[in-house]
C-alpha cells in the first residue's frame, strides 16, 4: 500500500516566516516606506518625505504643511497600530486605532490603508 504524505504544514507559512525573520525596523525602511511612497505618488503626492524612528513612521508633504504618523505599538506589522495627523505645524490630532479589523496584513496593505486614510482627509 502506498503511503500518502501528511500535509502537516500549511502552505504559505514559509513566506511569512521569511518576512518575520527580517528585523522590524528594516522591514519598515526597506519595504513599507517604498510601498507607501509608490502608493501616494500614484495619487499625485510628489513631495512625500517618510522617516521611521522609535516605532513611529512619520510622513510629511505639501511643503511640510501636512504630517501624519503611524505608531506601531509592537515590532510587527500585525500588531496594534495607531494613526494621527497634523496640519500647518499644529499639535497632532487625536490618536486613532489603525487597521484594527485586518487579519492578513502585509506591506502593501499597510501602504494602501495609509493612502486611504489620507484620502479620507481629502489631502490629495
């Protein structure tokens, strides 16, 4: 009788492990920042500056008049995230939960949600 292999490992897990293997700050700098720049450039934002420090991704554009922040509470794209924004150098808005209902989060989805959130503000 021929033995059948037991698929004990779900497919697709190896890719997730590879992504987790990269340090979080490197993943933000090497993947999230370029994906976010691409997503916002596609929507006409040409002077976007992004930086990442202390678990916070900061984006500035419109000659520095518009700024948004995404705080990653954990060193993971899948962990809790918060969003705030400010205009014309004023204090940041109320901190809001960000991407709370998403289960399968990847770099492109994070960039898409940032673009959607800024579109809701009618910033472009």
